[in-house]
C-alpha cells in the first residue's frame, strides 16, 4: 500500500529570520534581503525547508516592522521588491520556500488608511479602525484599558474628535475587521503576495482580529473564527502553502477550532502555554524565570495529545519575542553546546513542524546588557516607566529584561570573530553579544561535534524516519523533575527520546528494560551506557534517542 503524500510543511524544518539582525550587506548596520541571499547556502546546508521571514514591509520601524505603513512595498533599509523576488527565486532553487509574516490585526499610524481616517469621520477609511467618543462623565478615554507597550490603549485625535484603539500602542492602530471593505483590502493584498510564489504566511496575533471592544473581549472574540475562515476561503483554499497563526490565547481545548482539518482556517498555531508557564504572574516576561520541567513537559504532552489525530503542532522554544533557549532552559556556561543540542532534540522529535530561530543552530545566548541605553525593544522601553511606577528598581528591571526581554533574540547573528561578529562593516543597530569571539558560525561549523553539525543530523533524522512525522506520542516519566522522556510509536516501530535538563548526572530506573535491545539513532554525547534492569545513567544535559522494532 502506497503511503499518502504528506503536505510539504509536515516534513520540513522551518527557520525564522529576523531581517534587521541576520546579515547586513551594505554596511548601514541593519540586516537586509541581500544579506539573507548571501547566507542561503548556510541555510541549505542546515537542511531547512522554509524560511519564516519577519516583516520586511515599508514601516517607520517603531516596532521593528510590526507596524506596517505600506503592505505592498519593502522597507528601504531591507531592500526593494526586486530584491525580494530574487530571494524567493534563489531560495526556491535551493529547495527553500519563503513564508512571510502577516501583520493585519493592526497597521502603522503612518499608513495611508489611517492618515485618511484622521481627516474625516465621513471617509471610508475611517471605518477601517476602531473609534470611540470620550466618556461624558470624565471627558477622557472610553475605558481604562492599558496598551501592551505602556500607556492607555486609547489615543485622542482632535481633527475627528474621537479616540482610536491601539492594543499595543498609539503607533499601531487596530484594524476593524468587522468592516467588510477592510477585509477585502487585506485579502487582495494577501493574494498579491501569494501570486509572487511565497510559501505561505505566519499570521501575527491572529486571535485579536475578532475583538469585541464594547464587551472588553480582546482575544478570541465572537467573530474571530468567522473572519479566519473567510480569509482561508479568499486566500488559502486550493494553494500549496503553509499557514500558522500566532495565538497567545489558544489552549489544547481550543486549538482544533483553529487548525482542525474540517475547520478550514489555518494549518497550525503557535501557542504560548509552555512559554508563559515560566513567567511571573505579576511581572510577566520581566519577572524571574520560573521554569519548571514537570509543568513544561506536561503542557507539551497535552498539546501532542490534543492534536494527535487532527490539526498539527508547531514545535519551538525560541522566536524574535523570546529569550535564547540555552539561557532560559539550559546552560549558557560550560554546558552551552551540549544543552543547546539536548533542547533541540527533545523538541524536534515530537510530532509537528519544528522551527529554528536564527542563531539557535549555533547555541547563541542571551544578550546580558548592563545599561538601559543598550535596549531597543519598544515593549521593554515602554514597560520601564510602568515598572518604575510600581517601585521596581532600575537594576531589577534590567535583570528582568535580560531574563525574558525581546532584545535577547534580536542581537545580530554571530557569523565569525571579526569586528561586530561579521554581521556588518558599519555600526550595528543594536549591540552584538560580547561572546561572539567564541560563539560564532565559523567556529561552530569548523567543529565536527558543533551545534550546527548536530542540527544537521537531527534534521536529517526527521527526514529519514516516518515515525517522527507520523508516529503517536506518549509522555514517559511525567513526574521526574530532571528528565524529559517520551515515546513515539508507528506500527511495530518505537522511538524513545530522553533528555536530562540539569547539570547533574541523573539516573533513570525504569527505562533500562525498555531500551535494552534498541539502537541509538542520535545522541549529543557518545553513548556508552549499557541499559539493563537497573536503569540508565545520563550525563549533565545528555540526550539520547533509541529506535527499535517491537
């Protein structure tokens, strides 16, 4: 019996590029499209199947491109539409597709739609946004909703005598998805990009597009799924593309409403349950790291089980909004490389599509800035005033930003040990991590046991074994405080994956008999163990995968 052909995105490994920090081709200190083209061989060697490209559209860059002023133009600092077309074509020649970041919950306050909307209540574009009159009892904003980046979510526009809503901030007015004309404009724009031959979209904060402001429902509003289904019908249906929605609100109980096959909305979602579980409930990302392995693996297992027979999982630990995995979950000291490999292996061998964030393939670490002026992120800078008002000392705030802040992922990719890590010949827009002399692509790729070589082996293993794409998932050792272990099963085959999340040797009493006849197919250390009835020993941050036929 012939095995049914899988969609390409189920077997591919993705790679996220944050263009501003990837590679600068012209010495202005900002990464660009030609810089990405120059590094396509690096990505092809890694074995990735598609690039998720963070926004490169025209933008005033107040939020580094997530505030779009023209959806059909490229920001000059990144290049031109011709450069973009060249990237799509040259990547395709190497077997790599380009998946664009789609930001349509909001746009920039510099967008032509918004500029027109602020001129008159009567123009069509005025209804592309959410407007409210001032409260008669206070002559102030309609309510006390705060923006994610600090301050009120409502901004007064004198020319029309109204407030507009900006969930993230005044520079990013929310688009009114309840307006059919707005939806048509968005869908036409999406199809324009799809006709250029891109591989799909990662859709930013998709759960916010159906908000109900009058009832203060901001995420997963009553019209959200209707709007996503309309998007699918207008843009995705019949195309050989991948779509993934970013949603901070989705849970294992609601995930299939987004990505169940019969729903015809998106192929998968980026959920953040495992990310937020390590955040301080009061200070959010700016609090201490509360990572707990038992909680972490239970959440991942819940998602594996919820999407076992329908929908699809995204597998990731890092992106442009999150800290570096080796600093957050592993060790950025003596076990940096080993823990980077362990984290990748335990994540990538679950069921789903894995995503690598730029620099993750060499084990880049958090920035560890020491001065406020080194930070660039609008959220970090916006929260500074709010945290200070709550009595948070400046050093405590810096420590919190160095733990979870978004700038950790945005320092330039470290290509070699030359000045500015080979990222630029000019002055980089944000400081390069000071450890670039030791941690860089050139050094790591020269090491046959480097992190890059391990990622190559890991991606090749996923390509070679159907059990990784198709097999069922079962969590093992759920209550073990130091080890993440699980089993994948497909017909008579079994794959056992084990990773030690600590800097201490750890013994597993129960797995010895299970794996005694199995073959090691991947390990981040030479496996010298001899599993028996007495169990197995794992070195600090060791990870091993065994395969056998039952």
